């Protein structure tokens, strides 16, 4: 009996993931607010009623996509701001962001589009994940000697600046995905200069 339940659970998980994958593919060309569950179930080859065994609505599916797209990024975000001198940290951050966009372009495109999209639960889920990123970045920045004397609220503000810049950089790399190596290098150089500007402001904030 338990073996049968195990097989059913595995099949249920496979169907759930297939629905997520199908939705992500369909969202390459449209926003979540215009996505119909029948489109998703048709792409997977299951009945529309099967959708509700996994998600309450397309908004619920969107929240699950946010978790899939951003939930696994926490180790990478922490790595981008791990202890190092300023230039090393920036170079590492730009490289990690570029690699992530190369590997997960559909996820990056989904977040970029839905961050300010028309589905409130998804906007809130993205906002909550980004707030977690900022807290994690703040914790790493607090370890830097140059953070001595900073108020907690100012460190959090700085962390949000870095997180926002990471998103901007990811969007720029996404736009350059199908272009030349020269354009991708231009994006990398621009992102590096922008992050350096934030770092310069940080050094003089308490001056």
C-alpha cells in the first residue's frame, strides 16, 4: 500500500512540475494575468480539472514559479557579497549574475515582467523574496570593517540598493542574451561601473 502511495506521490509531483514548466514556457510570450489554465493543461496534456489538484488558481501557480525562480537563489546572493575587497566582490557579482541569466533566462524574464505585473499575490511574493535577499546581503555587509558605525537601517538601505542593482544587471544581460559578445561585455562593464558607484557612495556615507 505504501509503495502504491509513493508511486502516486511521485507522479503527482511530476505533473505539478510539468504544469510549472509549461506555464513558464507560455509566459515567455505573455504576462501571467493573460495566462489561462486551459492553455497550461493543454500543453501538459491533462484535463483542466487536474490543474486544481496542484494549484488553486493561476495566481497560485505564479507564486510557485516565484519560489522556483528566486527561492534557490539565496546561496548565490550570499556568495556575491561574501567577504572580499570591493573590486573582487563586484567582479564576482557580475559574473555570477551573467551565468545565472545564461542558465535560467525564462525564470529571469518571468521575474522581470511580473515584479510590477497585474497579479498582486505574485508581486507580493517577489517583494517578499527580495526583502529576504536584502536582509541576507545586509548580514554579509555588516561583517565588513567599513560598516563600523553604520546604523542597521542604513545598512539595509545599502543592501536594497545592491539587490536592485543585481536585478537591473540581470535584465540587461537578458536583453543581451542573443546579441554579440561585444554587447555582453558592454553590459558587464556598465554593471561594474554602476556597482562601483554604489561602493564609492558607501565609503563616503558617514563622512
